[in-house]
């Protein structure tokens, strides 16, 4: 096994493309510190490469990613560039500034996709749920397998989107429709509401995305960078940064309510899968394999 194949995020340059692959298929590509940093490093490498004209972001195995790994990692498992003197906390105490700093560190790394001067194409197969949407919605365009779905089920308990690009990609009505309930969005619906560019049979998705992305090599790199900057700044002028600040702070709040404590504590009693099943059962949309 090569060193690259063993990494949690694989990076490959192929002709004019950088292929970035989430590579933890046995854990449904759930996001850990190493994976988030791996994506950030890969985007930096693609940005620095004169040969790369576009980037494809995809997942190994049967799904794109099932979001944050809530079982293997907690707040202590994530890095943060922030530290400051503090008193020894009492049991159950929550420091909102420290919480914001470590979650915002993830937001900043996800947003490298947004800031990359080269087009980044997200390829969704299986599903992209929970924290995965904070990552994949930073892409410039999304292509989706016809049997895939996307959604932010943590809206029901234990989270708010941190990059919070949902509202800017969907508009008011659909953002409320899918974020107030955490409703899963199938591929046909995602195409209808303008969340994705194209929907294809799963077997054809990767080849089509690569063929599409290769077209960018025929456009001057500075032209692509300027047009991406122009589009992005329009959304930044609509308050994207403030929304991300609030979304990241509110995410911490939702994880430290009494309801959230009891919900997380029930993992030990019932097991993670059963707790997730009970959360989603009243809505009838995610099912056994659809979880954060």
C-alpha cells in the first residue's frame, strides 16, 4: 500500500485536474481533524500547482461523507490556533470562546475551497449529511448521483450549519424548508431547487465530472480567478461572514443545551445508531444508513 493510499485524504494531479478524495471509507468518510486538515492541505497544493486548472472533490467508498465523526472525536480531538490563560473549569462548564475557536478553525479550512482561485467541483454520491454539508457547499459547483441525497439532520438537535452557505445557495423559502426540519434532499429535488448543477447515474458520475472539469483548461487561469472572485464577493456583501460567525457560535450553543447533553449521553445507553434512528424516525427521511 502506498503512502498516499493510506492517507485520510488522497491528493492526485492528473493532467489539468487535482483530484481530492476523502479516504476513510470504512467509517463512511466521517470527518476527523486529520481529514479536515487533509482537505485544506490538498486545496493549498492545488492552488500552488501551475499545472492544475480545476479541482474535483470526491469520497472513496459508498458515500461522499457522513459528516463529523461524533463517536471517535469530541472537542478535545480538534485543533485550534487559539489559546489563552483560563481557570480550571468546573464539571460541565462550557467556554464559548474556545468552542468558537476550534469550530471556526474548521470553517476557515473548509473556506479554502471558497477562496481557491481555481474552480472546485464537488461530486456527491451516496450521501453528504450533517457537517459534510459545511464542507461540500463551499464548492463552486455540485454534481450528484441520481440515488444520492444531502441534508443537515443536526438541525433537529445538536447543531447549526457553520459555513452556512445553505441560505445563499437556496434562498429564503427553501433554506427554511430544509434547515428548520433537517429534511433530506434527494437528487431530483436538489436539481429542481438549484442546489446542484447536474444529476447523473452513479456509475457515470466521476467520469462526467472529470470531463466537465477539464474544460476549464481552455480558459485563462486569471479569467477564472477573477470571475470566481466577482461572484463570491456578491455573496460576501450579502453578509456571508456575519452569518458564518453566528452559525458557528450557535452551533456551540446547540451542543450545550440540556436537551443536547441528554441526547449525547444516550449514546452510551442505546448506542449511536439507535439514537440517530430515533432522531430521524418521526421524519421518515434518512433511514438506517442516513446519519450525521
